[in-house]
């Protein structure tokens, strides 16, 4: 049985970064848009993120919050494409260039 991947976000949040990563890995996922101050504070969502913030993901029984942690988790959960996506993004970003992706590669291999 496949684990369900759910992405909790708001269009005015840093969830765009996580959305990019989800598109890069190519795994199917569901999106749940949360409104500030209302649906982010419901008891159901507070079981996902007790701070009532987005973005967050739930993959099977695993819940991850905070953009950097989510991207790192997805890179590890989908290593065939996840690490490549992060390395490519780092190579295209200034001022780090390829040095940044080489450092990430060393960090992830340990």
C-alpha cells in the first residue's frame, strides 16, 4: 500500500518552496490550503502542526514542518530525484554555485 503524501500550505506562505520540491520529486500528493487564523488553528490541523503554521507535510505517519526540514526530508525519502533537485537548485543560486551543492552532497553522504 502506498503512503499518502499531503502538503499543507497557504499561497502567501513559504510553501512555494516545498511545492517546487514536490514537483521535482514527481510523487503524487494532495494539497490542503489552510487560511491564516482560521483553518490553521483548528484542532485537526493542530495535530499536524501544534504551532498552527504552514507549510507542513504528512507522509504516511511522518509529519514534517518548516521548509528546510521538509525539503531535506523529501530529498531523503525520494533520493533518486530529491538530492539531484536540491543540488541543481544550489548550482543555479548565487553566490554559492557548485560549492554549495558539493557541500550538501558531503553532508548527506555521512
